[in-house]
């Protein structure tokens, strides 16, 4: 399963016993918990799962998060050498939002996820600020596709370059998120 492969390194596999008697695949629950631990609200997490075709209530996702709270260690941190960043337009409760994400190119570790109401330099800078607070990203090269990142990177003394070829991990992550989308965005 592509979703399980994508998230294999983001959460421990040792906590299978906390998921007994669940109707949702463990990989999907782990993905939802990872989205929430990366900073999305429970409702935003439910909306992204809905884009994947996973219809679960706010309460179900809340239970997943709190079930894993005691069993799960802190989200992993990374010291990457190359980070791919991107954003994608999504619909949440009928409103257009922008889903921002960053992936360590080597390990494929999802470093950060956030949702903003608009796209541009300021949201990109805010996203990069959150990323620098959680991970040691002072030295890596950021691989971007323009957008607001080229002007936002210098605000945080980060180096980056326009690169469409080496950004496959972030593009595949967004492709995975939108696989279940039945509505055009």
C-alpha cells in the first residue's frame, strides 16, 4: 500500500496493540495521527482524510490521537541535507485552503504540514518558521518550485534553489493525499 510505504518512517510500528478492534486500517490511522501531530487541527485532519476517501468523524480521529498519546514517542526529528517544500490547493468544508508540506528528500520523512487560507510569500515564510522551530534545517538546501518560497527563504537565512527534478518525494506525498479526491480542486 502506497500510503503505508510513504509513512513507514514517521511513526513506530511497535504500537499495534493499541489499535485492536478498529475498523480503519492502521496505516490510515497513523497517517491521521501524524497529520495532527504535525500541527493540523482535528477538523483539518478529518478533511484531508475525507479527500483520501476515508470518512471518519471528528470524534474518531480525536480518539486515535488520544489512544496513541501514551503509546507513541514524540514525532521524529531530522537533520536533512535537502528538503523539498510545496503547497497544494485543497477544499475544506467548501472553502479553498492551501496545504503546505516539507519532506526530507533522503529519508522521505514528512517534516511539517500546515494549512493556510491563502498562498504566497507570507504563508510560505510562516510555514518555514514553524519548520525551523521543529527541525535543524539551517544547513540543508531547500528544493522549491518558485511560489512564495524563493522570497521567503532569505527571511529565515535559509538557502534554496529552483528544482523540479529532485522534488519527487514532496510531489508523491501530495499525489498520495489527493488520490481519493473525487472533486477537482
